[in-house]
């Protein structure tokens, strides 16, 4: 769906709130902090900005952010008993709603000093995101996003998660079409100015296989290796991609 200028303006506002949550949670991440505290920090930003949460109560999810450490890929539930330690990495995924329009973005960061492998994994995953964003040009085909993401990740010796993908976004957090982070074998829809997508590569240090934990939410790498996750909400414009979830 193509959004008009008024809709895009609301999505910019929602994206800015998400970016503020990223900034506030990054500042809170350090050894000894619980993932529940990260959720509280995010709630404070939402309250201050008068924004709604598109994560809270989504199919029963109990928090406003997903907190996924180390081998956890996505959808980790914040907890008072999960305490960050020096050398961990953690992925923070969150969103916001302003006037009925959604923003959604994620990042992975280190807790204190992390291993060279973890640093490289995070750098490559973020680079794969921006390679995908570069494909959001009018007239291009949507699945070129996944081709670009996959090329960056796999050329670095990492793997791309297949089961969890990006998506269009607007008056709902998850809209059609989906945005695979790999080449699915078909070019996909033609991109038009006014379309908005959340691109979110999840890249594993080991193999691409995943496993769902007993809580019904948390997804981890099947081999126990590290995973990183980066995401932005981006509009296709005649001037090129516009990232909404940055300050």
C-alpha cells in the first residue's frame, strides 16, 4: 500500500519515538542490569511522548520491547531474573504508535567489552540492513532487498534466518507483503513511492536453523551460536529510501 503525505508524516513521528527508545535503552545497557529494567526505560519514553506500544499485548506479548541476548535471535521476554553480564550481546526490538500509525526497529549492542566474533557479527548484520535499504528505490523489485542482505551476511561467513522476515508497515505493525532477508527465487512486487517497509535481517554466527523455547516466544539459534538483529522502518520515495526510525 502506498501512503500519502499525511500518513507518512505520522509514521515519521512514530519512527522518531522508536529512535528515542533505542537511544534511552542503549544508555541503560550495562553489566548488572536486568532486561526488565530495559523494558521500564522504554515504557518511560512511550509515556513521555504519548505514544502507544505495538508490542505490548500483541498476541499476548507482555512487554513493550523484546530483549534477546546472545544466542537468542528474537522475541525475548524481559525479565527481572535475566541479568546482563560483561561480554554479552543483546538485541532490542521495539515499536511505537502515533495517531494510529506504526514504527518498528531493532538493534544489537554489546554489554561492556565483547568478543571479536560478536563485534564482527553486529557490524555485518547492520551493514546487511543498509545494503537492503539501498534497494528500496522506485521501480526496483522488493526481493532485491533480501538478495542484498543475504550477499553481505553470507560473504562474511554468517547465515541468514529464514523463518522470521521483514514486512510492510502502516496502520498495523505487520502488513503484507513480507520482506525476506534472502533471495526467495522470485523478484517480488515492484516498489512505488509511498510504500513503507520494516527491513530486519537476523544473522547468525553459525547455521541458520532456529528453535522456539517453551515460553512460546523466545527464538534461539539451534546450534547455540550468537545472533544479531537490526531493523529500521523505511519509506520508498522518489529521492531514495527515507529511514523513519533514526533521530
